[in-house]
C-alpha cells in the first residue's frame, strides 16, 4: 500500500481537531509542569533540611563538651600559675617531685584538651591583636612595638574546634606612641 494514500479506515483513526480538547491538553501540560517544579522544590528542600539537621547534630556533638571544657580551663590555669611560681632550683627532693608531678599533670591535661579539639590560645609578644581571639585588658605605650601589638599575655584563651570559648587576656600597645615604630598597615 502506498503511504501517500490513506484509506477510509486510516482517516477514521486520526482524531479530529478539537480546539476545546487542545486547550484542555495545554492546561494539563502546564499543571503537570508546575507540579513537577513543585515536586523538585520539595525534594531540594527536604535534602537541605536533612543536611542542615546532620550539620546541627554534628555541631551539637562537637560542642557538647564546651561547658565541661570551660570548667576544666580553671584547673589548667591554676596548674599553670602553680608552675610559674614553683622554684626552678628546688633542692628538696620532695619539692622537686611535687613540681615534676605538677608538670606531668598539666601536660596530661593539655594533651587531653588537644585530643578533644580544645586548643590553647597563647599569643606571644609582638603578635598582632585579634579581637576574635584576644581580649585587651589594658593598653600601654611602647617604644619597640607598633600600635595594636601584644605586649604580654596575662591568661591563655581556648578554642574548641576553631570556635573561641575564652579569649586570651592580653596587654596591647596603645595607639599613642612614645616614639616607637610607625603603625603598620595590612595583614600580619
């Protein structure tokens, strides 16, 4: 049979052009597209909610020890102060053993902190003051350091997984110089 010729049966199988049906189909296609778009948005929102919940759960686990860590910071501070005031040349064997015991206890505590993501913030003289890590307790003029530099660390701070739990307490060079080097510009 020649394809260019159609029989009456073939013509009967072709639907007649119905403008009303075409309009209904167009409306249905628009609704289908809108529902597909809505389903994709809901799926994306569900995935975002799942990721956010996982992240918040991980953060809650990581920072759950922050209160406990803050309580132990005072113990570390007291051990540090005891070691600072311990005589370096103690002749009495009992005193030397006590100092060695304090050093070992302090080191064990600091190592336990590090294993659990708690790290000391102990700036050195000359480091740039960072308000996210340091708390300026006082300012002093300096002839040798530029303004905004740390002169002395009064108390170490601590950070837990990069989040500052306690800022280091520091003495900072004042903006008013007494003939020291000029103020620096730019980063550290």
